[in-house]
C-alpha cells in the first residue's frame, strides 16, 4: 500500500521550499503527498517579500477535514508562523493521535534574522516538541530553542542535541552545515545515544529549501518502513544527490532549488545516480 504523507507548512511560489518542495520530495520517494497550508509566502530564490498568515482556526479545519477522511502515515511540519498556530497544530495532532512526526523548526532566516517571536518559540518548545518523533534544527535554530549560544564544533553539537531531547522530543537530527570543513557533519541523537553522520559538503549556491527537503525525505522514508536512523541516512544521501544535480536546473537569480527528481529525470538518456 502506498503511504500517505502530510506536510503542514507555508508555500513557496518558486517551488524550491515549503509545501511545494515537500510534495516533490514525497513523490520522489514513492509516497502520496498531502498538504495543509499555514501561510502564503511571497518568496523566490532571492528572498521573502511578504507573508499572509492563515488563521489558526482554518489551519485546524484543514487538518480535521483531512484526518477525518484519510489515513495519514507520517507528518512533516515546516513553517508555523505564530504561537496560536503552533498550539493549534499540536492540539489537533494529539487529538487524532498522529504518528511519525518530523519537525523542521523554521525559526531563523539565512540572514540570521529570527522568524518566530518569543511566545511562539516557547509554544514550539513546550507544546509541540513532546508530540514530535524527529526534530531537524540547524545550529542557529537549536541555539534559539535552548536559549544558548550556537555550537561551534561537533562536541558542542552532541551536547545540544542531548539537551534538545531532554525537552521531550524523541529524536534530534542537529544539522552542522553552518560549520566549515570538507565534510558536513550532523549529529543524530536517539534513545541509544548520539551518532555522527558525515557527508561530503556540496559547494553550490543552489541550496534553497534544503532543510525542507531533508525533513520531508525523512518523513517519507519513515512512512515507507525504514527505521528512524536509516530514514535519516537515506534522506541525507538523497539531499546530497539533489544538491549535486541542482546545476541542471535554471530557476531564479538567487539561491536556486535542489533537483528533487534527480534520480528520475534522465540526462543524455541515462538516469542520474
């Protein structure tokens, strides 16, 4: 049976991030994608110009209408723009005993600007995290959640991943892309301890939506039956391939999107690895 995977996130008209990227990623992993929209975002590869927030009551209506009708095998959560929406999503997911939940906490922009007010960060930490099976913050987001300074090495990352897990989330994938080096090292913390996941660092300006894509891939792979560690590893491999192949696309003048269908769109008659 083909799994059904839900994204709860904002939009991206350029197709590289948010709901659009999540749906592409779900499809690329052989799952049926569904979407509940939390915000309409006017953004492209060059940045965000404006955001139209969806009322929390309508977010709840979307979720309840879907859960009343469709089996949901996994959930990926992206942009939740304020405390009321965060509380609403947490309450409805609890009401329907939603499972296999991945949270990509969209909290800090690439510019370093905070995207969530303090009350929203508190709601995320206290009301949503206990329902989450895997959270995938980058270094600035982890620091913001913990109220600490940003980690500068892998040892510090492991400590912060452990402290995030202590907030109630079952598993933490702390992404180390902000650190320097030939390899990009993430820390996966589970009930068994911490594991360092090293991958080649792909040097490219086409990195729009990488966080969305990684977390969506992990949710889809989990819905396909992978255990969490193997889902995370396979998601990282998929993202690396998507970034390598991104130069084949010609989308926008800024940070372009990754190539979500790099394994299926042939080049010179041969599929990409």
